[in-house]
């Protein structure tokens, strides 16, 4: 069945929330679907000079791909979603950081003199790795337990007690700001490497490092999408309802 999309009403994040695999399409088109997912589709397409019909034909291809495994993250329990994020995204980042750092060091030693941008890539990656490590720790130790507490309050049909954070919106705003910062850092790396275009004299380690960095960026986009567009708005809504004594 052919899809009808209201280009002037629908937001990018709505399409991605409905089916995460459309994220690949937005990545391919160079459209930010996580930190800037609130934008109307038409606005984002106009910026990239992409017509509605061109977008629709690409969209159909993605939607109909037999490889698409359909996951409705938006239907999951909040607690389950936080566990999913920890198990899939936080674990991935923790493993990827030492690998990429090692490979970047090797690339720097072999090619740093000739390709001076590598030292800057290394510096930005080091900073974003530090930032993300703290970010994930704050989510795991502060924000996610608050969300679990809210989910438990709903199950027990109890009003949540006021805590030091006042409202879940406060830690959420902080996490969103950190997502923007990490997204910008990866964007800078993409720019410095000319969209991960390998120099002619690149070696296998160079190629692997670029692949790993691209994968790291992709994973960040998904992590940010799941939180900014699904987990956070649902947690805010849940808190508001619980405070009003609505438990269903
Ligand atoms: Fe996050």
C-alpha cells in the first residue's frame, strides 16, 4: 500500500518513532533526526533541496525492505526501554571508546605528520569520549532510577514524592544539552575527515578507524533518538499524570 505523508504537518521524529529504520534514510539524506527531530519534514527537505516525490520513493524503498526488522520502541515500558539503552547503547560506547582511541593513536603515529587534521580528530574524540562516559554514568545512576521510580509509582498507584531533583524535567534538560554537545563533536569529526573520505595513502587501520567512527556516530544518533523523542517525553508525561493522581 502506498504511503500518504502530510509533509507540512509531520515531524521527522514521528516517522522515526513509528519505524526506527527510517533513521537510515534520514542519515543517507543528511537530515538530523535526533537532536533536530522536532522539525517539520517539509522544512528539512526544503533545506536539502529534496522534493516530496523523491522523498516518498526513497521512503517506500525503506519501508518495503524485507530486511527491516520492526521494533516499536514507543510501545515498550519505560523501565524496559532504559534497560535496553544500557544493554545496547551504553555497553557499545564503553567497548568502542578504547578500540577507537587505540586505532586513532596508530593512525596518528603512521599518518599524523602528513595529515595534520588527525590530531584534531583525536582531540575531539578524546573529549567526546570523556563527556559521554560521564553522561552515561549520570543516566544510569540518576535519571534512569528516577524514571524507574515513576514507573513503579504508577504500578503501585502512588503519587511520587518530591525529591531533590524537583521534577524529572531538570535532569532531562541536562541530558538533552549533553546530547547536543556530543552530536556537535561527531559532526565536527565528520567535517574534519571530509565525510570520512579516506586519503589515497591510507592503510587498513585508517579504514577501520573511519568505519568505527561512523558507527559510533550512528549509534549516538539512535541513543539520542530513543531518549529525546521517546523516553524523555513519556517520562515527563507520566510524572505530570502521577502528580495529578492519574495512574492509568
Ligand atoms: Fe543519553
